[in-house]
C-alpha cells in the first residue's frame, strides 16, 4: 500500500472545504435556533414541555458541534499547509 504524503495544495483545498462546511453548519445552526425560538411548544403537560426542550437543545447542540469540528479541522489543515510550505522553503534554500 503506497502512502501519499500531504502537500500544501491538498491541505489548503481541504481547509477551504472544511471552512465551507463549517459556514454551512453555522447557517444551519442559526436557522434551527431561530425556528425553534419562533415556534414554542404549546402544552400544559410538564413532561412534554421538558422533553421538547431537551430534544430542541440536543438538535441545536449536535449541529453546533459539527460546526466546531469542521472549524477546527479547517484551522488544523491550514496550519499544516503553512508548515509544509515553510519546510519546503527551508529544504530548497542553500545553507549559508
């Protein structure tokens, strides 16, 4: 099995894709939160109110978690791309 080494180009493309996914997750989180805020649960049953509150919190939390994961991946891939660029420049420069 041949193992491909990461290149700065691949890292930067991956960082861009992860950034787009993070931005999309951010917009989705905002839309879900606004929708939940504008449509409260109308019930007199305390158990139903509690369960709906927990489910709404979990939905917003899971989508928000995805946003943070994609954001951190984007930052990591960008940093790896910069690190690889710096290493390439150091290897190409003649020792003085």
